C-alpha cells in the first residue's frame, strides 16, 4: 500500500468521485487525504422523504461512497475498491440545508479494509450527527475487473 498521497492522485480521485449515481445525487467530494475523505450535499426536494427529512438512501449512499474513497486513498493506483458489506445506524432525522459525511479507514489489510463514516446534518444550529456506518471494503486489482 502506498504511504503518500500525491496531488495528482488526489486530483484523479476527486474527479472520479463525482460520476454516475453519486453525480445524479449531487454528492461532491470536499476533501481527501490519506485514509480520510469528506463529502457534502446541498439538500433539495429530490433528496427528501415524505416528512421532508433527508432520505435514508441518500445518507447511506454518502456513507458508503465516501468510505470507498477514503479506502481508495490508501491502495495502489492499479487497484479498485468494492464494498463487501456495510451497516448503518440512523441516529435522528436529518433536517437542514445540507449533509456532510466524514469517513476514515480504521483497518488497512492487504485486500480487506474497514472504514467508518459519520453523516451530519448542517443547518442554522450547526452540525448534528444523524448517521454512523461501518463499511467493509475489498481492494481488487483493476485488471481483474476488466477481464470479467
């Protein structure tokens, strides 16, 4: 596993983060350093559930994807990250203008990594912890995925 995270790698991962479903959701990578990532989302009506709180699916997506990029920051560039499992606890309804998710790798194995993510609602009263996830991820050589 690489010990340093260069600016070129950070730039590449930031660009890669904002694609596909995550781009549709509007989740953006706010910061990235070795073993840590933070994402943000401005909440709109598209992110709400029936009672106008942020939908649990949006928070779960943030927790999983942000943990994945924290994991990407500790593996070699020729590896990809896949989620094996995650558990999320929703601690309170997420009300406010936005969400922030902070993830960190808590265990670096050769192929299996574990990260935790915390999701915060952001509003006039500051930040409130609304969800916490534990994510198990697998580092896979990119060439192994291309051959499938």
